């Protein structure tokens, strides 16, 4: 097993540590919660445990469907061994229904079903509010090549198809979600970061009750219960 080394990075939701191998990192998930690019801060009890275990389960599912990602092995409730990557400074968002910033930006009611999934790119820069950018921006500014942009889009849509079907079978709508990608030492692009109620919008398929971080963002209450319910659903066998 990899030996945990010095802390390399601490973000809003995770800490990243070196190991005794340059090819692997250890990620530790925190209970800290932020919203609106860090303007709102708080704690969601047990969030780190849930996000770690849910991400690992979903990454393993995606790997089984041919989506290469950084997951290697869960080490504890909060810690996971991952492949070391250099993160591409672009967030890839897939939208199936109108919600969040898209609904606000375009003056749309939340919950409208889109005729097909929309893929958006955002520059990963908190100080600027993670602005929406075009594929041309991503390529011309050197954040990713045209081939990598096409690959990220294709992989994101594959993730959407796999997770959407998995969650529908468990009574959950995958409204939208954010992905991050990273490059291995040899330049191979793989899926990284996490897949959790922090990075996805999950709604109950029948009631449309929110089962994600929007409960924290919008002061809806029941945040811990929503995270626990999503973990229960993700873990259950298909009915």
C-alpha cells in the first residue's frame, strides 16, 4: 500500500497528499462546504465520508463501462488512492434539465427537460467566478488541445449516459453535473476529481426533491439527510 507523504494541496472539499510513488496521490475528503465560489462557508456532517465512498463507487462503475479515471483503491472512510494527474483548468458541465446558473443566466424556469444534453466549459478560476468559456477559448488559450476538448466532451456524454441510467433505476434524476479531467505523466487524459452531491444535481424522480448541495446553497435544510439518502440510493441494488 502507498505511504502517505506531505500535503500537496488543500481545496474547498479535499486535501491531496504525495505518496512514496510519483504515480499516485492520496485524496482526503473533508466535511467543509462552500458555495458561490467560497462566499458561503459551512460544514456538512459526514459529507467527506459520503463523497469519498460515493465517488469511488461511481468511478468504479464508469471504469467498468470503459471511462478511464484516477480511482485506484479506497484506503479508509475518507481517504482514497488515486493516479497522479495534472488537472486541466477547465470544468466540464453536462446539463439534462435547466437548473442553477443556466436557468438564471437565460431566465428559464428550473426543471425544463432539454431535448438533448448540453455540454459547457468553464474556466477553473475561483477569483473570476469560474466563467463560462467556449471550446475556442479553451484551445486558443492553451488549456487543452482540440483533440482533448473533443475527448472531454465525448467522455462527459458517456458519463452522462452511464450515470443517468444507473440513477434512474434508483429513482433519481441526474439534472446536471461537473467533471474535471487530468493528464497522466505520459499525457493521457483521464477523468479525475469527484462525483458526488457536491458536484452533481440529484433530484428525486417522483417528487423532484433536491438531494444535493443546493440544499446548502439555498438554505433549504435537511442537507445531511439528503447526502445520506443519495448514498443509500447509489448503494442499493437495482430494483
